[in-house]
């Protein structure tokens, strides 16, 4: 996989704690997965070539002063990637879609927060753990993160306006 930059929509502390708690239950149950670890819970808004780093840093700083934090409702769990990705998803409300559109077209985009990536047979066994620990809840998008992958490099995180 070639190196690239990724803009991530991050969550307030309560949402982060809730989603991390679900993922930690997976880890405690022996699931490991290949998902990126030690980064905040998020939904990915876009990917960009590495040479756009300076431009993206400036854009995120500008955008964070203009865009207000907003509420999202997490009410479902899903899978994609042929069953290799298990996620918890916020509803794609107007505010989330507008934010996504600032980083590229939202056509064929699914807002999601990955819990585990693994072989489908492993992911299927992880579903009960996630479902036992998940119920619909209200969260908040309040941060934009910029990361480079791989290896993982945190570049900047900015809070959205209150």
C-alpha cells in the first residue's frame, strides 16, 4: 500500500470512550485484527497524496474555525469488504455529508467507524461481542485529524468551533 494522507472526522471524549470500549471488549475477547491501532475512533473523510500535506494542514486550520461541531446518531452495526470489516456507523446526516464533500465526493461513501478488520470467519465470530456492547447512542463530531499511513504518522488534530 502506497503512503497517503487521510483526513479523519473524530469524536468528542464521550463518543471516543464508548466506541473504544466496544473495541476493547473485542481485544479482551482475544480478537486482534489488522485495523490500525493507537489512533482515535473516526470516520474517514478523504485520502490525498503526501505532497498535499502543507495545503491540508492549512485547510484544516481554516475549516476548524468555520465549521461547528455537530451531533451524530450511531444506530447500527454493519460489515463490508466481503465480511472482512465490522463497523459501528453514524447516520450520514446533512452535516456529516457536507463535511465529507469538503474532502471529496460522497458518492459510494459509507460513514463508519471500524471495530475490526480480519478474515470473514473471524469477523463473524466478533459480531456477538460488538452486539452485546452496542446500543444506539448520540455522539458528536468535534475534531478533524490528519494522518499519514503507513507507517502511521499523526500530523495535526484541530477542534471544530463550538
